[in-house]
């Protein structure tokens, strides 16, 4: 917990990972813009002398005033920390108690100075209880001043006899140090400790009573180890340690320093250092050694490089950076995003069986809060493509992330951050230290949906991910279509049970010409009324798939009633699908038969399919094509004549014919006139 007396001046020579720099890393490392130090202690302890020695850089032999005025030290002067430091001197005299209490409450760190046995006893008997009585919760740096007057007493003895007992009693004491204003010993260091107590607090990291790192700190370090273990073999190799050093500290690690690191770890945990590298346990233990030796600023620099806050949570701006999706547009994975998820899949498919087993998935999601909530709602992995063993395939993995990005791009951004996407873009020679998850996403061109009278002239859609809502009466084959879409057998009719909760299936469809589109099919279940009344949900839908059982006379009536109730569904492209075509077709019990109904709407006649036929896969290609070219799939609105379904093409053909006829007439007139 403590940086003990005499250790401060040896900071630069301590053999550890990672020599620190104070240039481009300052912005990451330092969170406090200002540090306000309240210097407290009994009269005659040397408080004013410490401050004067810091400012003058020499011991002032002339008499100085009892209480110095407040001084402010700019970031470029004094101590290494890049913060503005305000130092406030105080008096312990009874008549100054009100001002003392006011300054204590205003400070964010207290420097408590003692210089002899009496003032030392007052630390535990008066000062620490007094701080508590004021209700302040700030770190305290304990300073044993005037070490020149007790030169016969060793530093280790002062630490053992004086400092450790009071530190164990009062957890507020962050660190302690032995100083001498006369000999200018540890003057800069004592104020540096005060700064560090604010900018790099030990309390969130280390439990002094148990002499162990706190669980939140261990969890963060384990995640950092995971992200730094680029080959996921459970060890940090020499190369990975080098990359880690560059990423966090901006300078290379010498062979001697690396050897000293391994030696420090193996002294306590021999099994944590092997020829393959350092284990996760060894990495965490190394950081525990930093905390024990008062080098917790090193731990903070590591944590902040990986975007952790002072409360050891990941920065919200890192998890969910600002990413605007324009109206009528959608979010999709960019080539860099696809590449990242491909590499992640291949890295964790340890047995190379083409699927991620539950164990492999658990390892992959180790640095995250677990599976995304949306995935759990969709009963992952049954909602996407799996192999014969039931493990998600690469095709299903990419389709799943494409769907997640389409429906909730913030979820994808957060998991890209959890899984280390910003690190994945770095090269070994130049590791990335900036948030770059936005590079994994892109937005599509806005989808144009003209007014109702012109919607059949809607231009093609530039998207790689499409969503279709499947609507239809119970037992019309919606669930069977989802199962077939994922190349899984449909449940037997005898075991039919209606879908109460929404179900989703996502897969990749290859169109003629080789273009691949991710298609999301959603069965709405009992949530159908709420979703059809939700304009935002419908905005995400590219096409409505109306299914009916061609062998059930009552099935199509459900679609007619549904469309009469929700007239705004005409604003979406549609496709009628007659399922169970392998059975005898019956006449539907409604005024218009499906073919007549579709003809009146000016859309394609129902597509007859059966999950028992191998050709059912062509249906999904057709769905994707309609989603990309929706113009002719809109129901004809009021005032639109038959033939308007030809869209712009019909209009241009008509105009062309008029022009040709006009040209011929002009030619005949000229001949006659001639």
C-alpha cells in the first residue's frame, strides 16, 4: 500500500516492467486537472519549511511566517505530475480551527506532518479522528519530517515502529514518507505522493489489510491479459510483452528489464514463468508487486491505456462512441469489422472443426459481460447457422453480428470494445492506443420511400442486410420457414405449438451474380399487434412476407383481415407465400382468391413452396431480391392504374413511344409538304 520512506528516491532504479514517460501518455494517465493539498500537523512540525523548501529548492535559514499564504504550482513546474497543484498551509492553534476545518473540506488530499514522539502520538489520538469527524473522505499522506534530527534511527525502524501501525489502523492513509527540509531530502517526493494519491489512488486497487489486489482490479487486469495475449495460448510471449510495453508506455523494453520481470515473478510463483511466457496469474502478481512497492501509478497507466475509469469500469465513451445513423439508413459492419470477427472466430476455433463449442464461446466472451442480451432473447445460437454438432459456424457467426449491428449498433460497438477491436488494428511495431471501434461500422445510403402515390417507383436499395417480418395465421408454416432457412428440419405437424414469443432466424443468401446478403426473418408471435403498431419497428423492416397454408381454406382470410386492420402496412413491400404446396390445394374461404387479391394489388402472385421441397431455398433468394428492388412489390394505392407497377420503366417506355410516333408524323408531313 505504501511508498515507504527512502523508497521514493529509488523509483527510477526499481527493476520492473515498464519505464514511464510523461509526454503523450499524460492525457491517458491523468484524470484530475488540479490537486489541492492541505498541509496539516502540530505547530513546529515543519509544515511551512517543507513548502518553502519545495518553492525555493533550498532550506530557508531565515525565520519564516508561521502560516504561509496559499501557493499554486503550474503543471510545468515542481513535480512530474502534469497537474496544477495548490498547496495550502494551515495552523493547529485553537483559534485557527475554523479556517483549518474549511481548508480540510476543500482539499482532495491531506499531507499530515509530524516530527517527534509527541506529534506522532497526536496522529492517531487527534488528527485522524478529527478528519473523520469532519466527514471528509480523501487520502492522507503521512510525513515523518526532520529526519536529520534522528539520524541514528534507520528508515526501516521508523517504518516498522511508527508508520505501519498507524497505517494499519487508518485506511485513509495512502502512503508515508520520511523527509528533511534542512537536508532537502524527499521534498519533491512528498508532494509527488500527494499528487499521486489523487491522480493514481491506491484504494480502488489494493486491500492493505489482506495485502491483495481488489477483485475489480484483478478482473480488469485479467481482461487486459486476455487482450494482450494475441494468440490466445494462455501466455504473454516476449513479443507480446514487447507490444504491451509499447502500447502502455511508448518505449521498448530491454532484454535486461524483461529478464528482471520474469525473475521477480518466478521468485514468488515459479510456475507462472515458462519458456512460452508469463501466465495470467504471473501477470496479475506482477501488478500486485507494483502496488506493494508503491508503484500503483504504473497499474493506473496500464488500466487507463485500456480505457478504464477511476472506478475500474470501462469508459462510456469507449463502449458507446457517438455514431449517428441517418434517417432511413441502417448500420452495417465495414470490411474491417467483418475481418475482425472472422479473425476472432478462427482464433478461438481451437479444434478447427468449423464451429465454436460452448467452451470456445465462453473463452471468446471472457473479457465481456457475457452474451449480448439480444442474443439471449433470440435463443442464440439456435437463431443462426450451426453445424451438425449444434455449434455456430463462421457463416452463422458473421450473420449474427450483421443482425446485431442492424438492430442495435450500440451493442456491436460495445462488444467490439470489450473484445479489443482497437488493439486489433495495430501492428506489432505501432500498437494502437486510440479508440477506433467506429472503423468497424458503416452506414448505408438512405432508403428512399416516396409518397404513397409514387411508391411503386421506389429505386433499388443499397444494403447488405435486410429484414423481413413473416405474418400469417397460426399453423401457416412460419416456424417451418425459419427452420428451413437455417437448414434444419421442421418440427412434425403432430408436435405443433404456436409461437408465443418472437422468433428470429438470420442467414446469408447468395444472389445471382455472387452478391451475398444477410437476411433476417422474424416471426412476431404474440407481439405481432404491438410491433405492427410500432412505427420505429416497421421502419427497420424491408419486406413483409405474408404466409398462408394453401391446404387450409381458412388460412388466407387471416391476411385479408390483418391488412384491413393495419392499412399502413401498404407502405412496405410485400410478398405472398403459399406454404405446404406438397399437399392438396384448396379454395380459400374469402371473397377473392389469393391470386386475384395479389393481382388487384398489382403485386406478384403468391409463391407456392413446401419445406419438403429442396427448391424452397429459392424463396429466400426471391425475398432478398424483392428487398433490394422493392418498387414492384408495393401494393397499388388509390389513383394508381393497372400497369403503374411497371414503375419508371413503363413511364419511360410510354414516353419513348410518343416521341417515336411524333418523329414519324413530322417526317410524313415534310414529305407531303415537299
